[in-house]
């Protein structure tokens, strides 16, 4: 690789922090800031870095398309990239290394953008969409090719500024166990944001082509640091020893999960810590016109895809999720048979609500929404008493595209929604039937009201809903 003297000087000033392992002095910490607080010069640096990366051919590892491919790429897109088999399609989603892999990814692309922008002080910004869900102006204006931060594939109402992200929450920060925190954060706001933005962001193989991807994941990374700062602990070995292959400015790197447990370990922090939960979603406003269905429990569970970390306790018949709120009723007799509490397991996430054999419609592929899942006592739900309802997770079409860029993976997927501590107490302490409630959450207008979505539109077909215990 040939680089200029200017690039060499920027490189030498930028790699020192990212390559120090595992501790960096407090004086050296770089600060990632919310995009709306950036100075004009900082915004120019962000634009210049993206523009310079876009100008490089895909096979150049500093290029925009190459780095997007590290996260994910459409099938066949690796043609002409000799080392794609080692470094592409490496993203970790839905597992215990979701946060650590993406922290390393952000560090290495930040390093490249520092070089390409020519700014030794460059840091990636984040977008605090909990504080303000309307797309920041630099990402949408001007709305043409002259703006390297603009992406026309996003939901049109986001790009034109008439709507913002709705239904986002930080319930994950209340979880004590890392597995529950990571799983909850993965669903909402992580996957929820991908689903709401849609377009490139709505699919794993194309998500990192949209510049908003990096601002989104910086914000997710910030929430991890907020959770850690509150005194909660990451897992120990073997979580700490897991490594991920990256091609960096200094060559190949087997990046270790345990080396990025805190942002200060690798030389940066955020300008706004700790994070605060702004609101708790009100299920009452979401379940008007609620449809109840009571499904027969299958005599035998659906065959498990491998590797699948959950063991079925019970599985229902198939059903369809539409834009209309839906309650799937689980009879108390079946819950007793499943004995889910006694089947608790390791890792602090003893059970999950799982959706097996999920396929999405064309309507779902267009994005602009996500599905939120709750658990509630069925009797109280029918009476409109929802004070005990507990949110268990969220998912979107994004979750069904994880393997879309990998050969040999197609068709239906499975989704696991780990049950947090409070929801688990509700489930195991219920005296009667329990309902799993699914509601569609979409973009919101300037008046704060959700934009209309087709209530009858078929979104997802589900082969069966399961209650499953984590494998030991």
C-alpha cells in the first residue's frame, strides 16, 4: 500500500491510541460528540472523510464499500476483493459479542476516517435519537449527491424532515445481567432504529453503506458505556478471550473482546454520560383494536436450527403478525407443564420468547416500522388493566436479513427475545393465562402521533411462538 507523507503523518498520530492495549491514560481520551453539537469544521471533517472513502475502489480496504462489506455485503458483492473471505460479512448480531464486535468496528473505521479526512482530532459523532428522533440536518440536507452523508433509500418522511423515529426506549439500562442488557438493547433501540429508517439501513448486508449507520452504532456503544458506568459488569472468560479478524491501517488484527470492555480502555469517551431514560412506552395507547388468538400448543417443538442456543419448553401453532395489535394467549396449564422457571440456565438470561420460522412480506421489507413485544396477564389485558405489563423486546425486518449476504442461507429465520428479570417474575408468578402482545411501532409526525400504517397488511408469518430455556 502506497501512502503519501501527509497520510503517513496523520496515520502515526491516529493509530497510537487505538493500538494501545488494554489501558490508556485519561489525558489521552478522545471525545465522541452528538452530531448536532459539532462545529462547522468538525462537520466538514466528517463529510471529507466519507467523500474520500467513497472515491476509492471497492477492493481498497480504506474505501467506503470495503468497510461496509466488513459489516455485511449482498451475496456476490465480494467479487474483485481478494481478502473478502477473511474480513467481510463479519458482523455479530443477537449474541453476547454484539457490542464488543461493533465497538472494534467503530474504532477501526474511525481510524481510517481520521486518515482520509486529514484531521488528527477526528472522532465519529453519534445521534441521540432518544432525545430527538428527527434526522439531523447534515444527514439529509442537501438531499442530493453533493452531500456524502445523504442516502436516498431511507424512509422518505425521515429524509424530508416530516417524521421522526418513534417508540424507542432504554429499558435495557434497567437490566442487571449483561445478557439481558445486551439482548434488550439489541432489540430496542438497535433493531428498532434499523427497521424505522429502512432502505439500506433496513438490511444487514447494506446497512453500513448509509452514513447514519455509524452514528447509530456510536449511540448504541454509548449506551453500553452508560450501563457499565452505572456499576454493572461485563462477562468474564470465555467472553473476554473471543477474537475478531480486522484489516487495519497497521495490518491484520485479531481484536479481543476483553480489551474493549470500557471505552477508556481504547482511548475515548462520550460527551454525555450517563444516559437517561426519557419515558416508558404506554401499552394502553398501542392496543386499541387488539386481536386475541389462542393457539394450540404443538405436541412436539419445531425442529431447532443449528446452532440455536435455546431449548424449547413449548411451541404454538403458526400465526401471522399484521399492523393490527395481536395478543397470543398461552394457557396457564401449558405454562405449568413447561416449568420454565425450573429450567433456568446460565448467563443471566434463563428464558426467551422465540419466533420460529419467520418470513416477511414485501410490506415488511419496505421498513418504516418495528414490532414491539410485551408480556401481560391475559385477564388484566382484557380488562384494560396494563400496569403490570412488561416489555420483552423488539424486532424488525432487519433481524431477518442477517444471513442475506452469505451463500447457503435463505428462507425463514428465527428470532429470540430474551425475557428480562421483571418480565420473568410476571411470567412465573402468573395465576392465569399469559398473553404475548405484538404491536407495530412506526414513524411519528411533528405532533408526536404515529403515522398511519396499514393495520391489515400482513407483515410476518410465524411458524410458531415458543417459550424456551437457554442451553447450559
